[in-house]
């Protein structure tokens, strides 16, 4: 059997801005394992923070929605998890590449080894 990945429950607080989700100035790409991919998600969705309890996420969403009632955005929370030792389900059985293990300048411009 392979090594079990250790993770804990977590809760992401998300900000969703009004307006277009695909403005060209917000589209970026980076390279993972030699494959060029766009940045994650639409440009109008941002993970504001990750907290450790659903109650804390709920309170923060209520606070932020009240604070920004006229601000052109809404806040939500979503259950997720955090891997204690780094990695992901997809990295099981694959060596993790740390930024310090890449060629000079690679971490800054998105190039891996």
C-alpha cells in the first residue's frame, strides 16, 4: 500500500466580484510539469482566506457581506481540506518540486525543472 496523505478539514472564504469574469488583463498562464495552464478559476473569484472551522467561515462571510454591502462583490464559504505535509491527491507517488530545487529564476517566471 502507498503512503496515506494527511489532511485536515478547512473552509475557504471566497470573494465573487460583479462584472466580467474573463477580462484579458487578468488572464495569466504558468507551467506545471512542462504543461502550460491558465491561472485557476475566473478572474472575478478570489480565495480571501482559509479558516479551520465552518463557524469561523460563516461569521467571516456575514461580516464581509455587511461591510461590503454596496461594494459590487459577495462573499461565500466552501468546505475544502489542507494537506498537512504539502502536496495534493494528484501528487501521490510523485516527487514534490520545491521552488529552491528549480533553476535560477524559475520560481519567479513560472518555469519548473
